[in-house]
C-alpha cells in the first residue's frame, strides 16, 4: 500500500486514544459500547432484538478507516481529517492479510476486559471468536476495491455466520461485484438514505461526487434486483429531514430500492457532529415513532415491526419481503439481558 493511502501518524494516535485497533495501514476495529454492555450483562444492542445478532460476538470493523465519499453533517466521525481518494486494488491491503490483522487487534482490545469482575467470563471467552462482522465503523467500506473477496473469505474461512455491509450508496459497481463473485454476498446490505430530494442530499450528505444523487439512484436500481436482504437506514434529524412534506419522497426511494426493512433512527448529538448540528436536532424516541407511523401512510405494503426505545430506533418491514426478520435464533448466552438499559 502506498504511503499516500496510509493513515497519517498523528491520526493513528488520535484513533488509538479512542480505543481503535489499527489493522494494516488503513483498516480498523473497535469494541462497540454495546459489546461492552453485553459482556457485563447490562444490555444488548437493537441488532440482537431485531435480527438475532450476538452483540458480544460482533466484530465492528472497517477496511478503510479514514476514507469516505460523503461528508454527512450528522456523522460523529472526524471527516474533517479525511482526505478523499479512490484506492486501486494494488494500493489496498489484501483481504486475508487485512482480516488477520483485524482479528489480532480485536483480541488485543478484548484482553483489556480480563480480570474485570463486572465482565462475564463465559461471554468474554465466546467474544474471542466473532460470528458477526459489521463492516462499517468509520469510512466507506465500498471504497475498498476488494470488498467482495473480503466477504467471501469471512464466510468461507473465518466462520462468519452473518456479515453486514453499511454503505452510503456512492459506489454501485461494488454491489454488482458481490453478486458476480460466488458466495460473496453479505447477509444484509444497509444503505443510508437520509435525504428525500437532491437539494437536501447536497445539504445533508455532501457527497464528494457531483453526481452523488444519481449514484445513489443507480445503487437502488441495482439492489432492487439482487436476492439479498436490504435495509434502508434513515437518520432522522429534527428540523432538517423530518418534514411531513417529504414523506412521500422518502417512501418513493424505499420502494425504488425494494428494501426489506427500513430503520428509522434518531440523530444523536455525538462526536464531531456537535460542531455541525445542535442538541435540538435530536428527536425523541416518541418523535421517531410518530414519524414512522405517518410514513406508513405512504407505504401501504409495510408495517411496524419493532422498536428499541433506548436506541431511539423503529423497524419497519416490507410485508412482501421473502426474508424473515430474524437472521438466526438469538443466543441463549444473552437470554435475559435487557435492550433498554442505559
């Protein structure tokens, strides 16, 4: 990998202070706050409730920690430090090398929980071997040109039972590559849809591409035909994208992508987003639920499926979807741990 693509030393220092493990020259892993809660039997994340994911066995990773093709105003990440570049296959870490490094760094981070009396030893032992991979964390994973190969390896060699890819939809060709490479489709693809119109897209998502809005639509066209679970993620920002006048515009986008599920989640005033937005831009859970209820008027084939108040999130399901809500049965190891404890 060229030095041009590698994370600068001063940024690495900042990331490590925030408890990131740096894998290779551009990858990263972090132990999510929900994983920490699960290890202490305090709470599990909404993905456990919605989809059956084992919170304590989730590897939250990114192949490109400081590289993104959007500069979303609600993002808690420090995109102000990110220099955009489209990497080539020759510049990035090979998938197997990257995965091995991610696993090594994750184990280092988990080792810090040993000896903590609040941590359940059996859960910590299970956590050493991740069964779920969330390819998101920081940066845009579909900028990684070998993503399809990475997913295939995770499934075939590293025992991944489920793989989620979270994307901004700016790189439609990556989803076609996943489909064309045998056994390289993730378990679930998330697409962030946070703006109902081109005007608001430019204001909220701030793509590095002039044709960002058109790229998003191309992604929706491709995904609508793929045999994979698709989730639209709408980050609701009070006073910015929550107008009832735009509900039909949002509904049209969700239908175009043929999404199986829609997650409507409150914007949270965290990290670097506090420099761009105000605390007042955070909707309450009740406001998120009410927005979802009204949105359903424009989605006659969808229904309210679930919610987690602590995370201020509501799940809507397409009743024509061929996929069940649960990807897998919930682990008995996490039985009895609440969803809504702070």
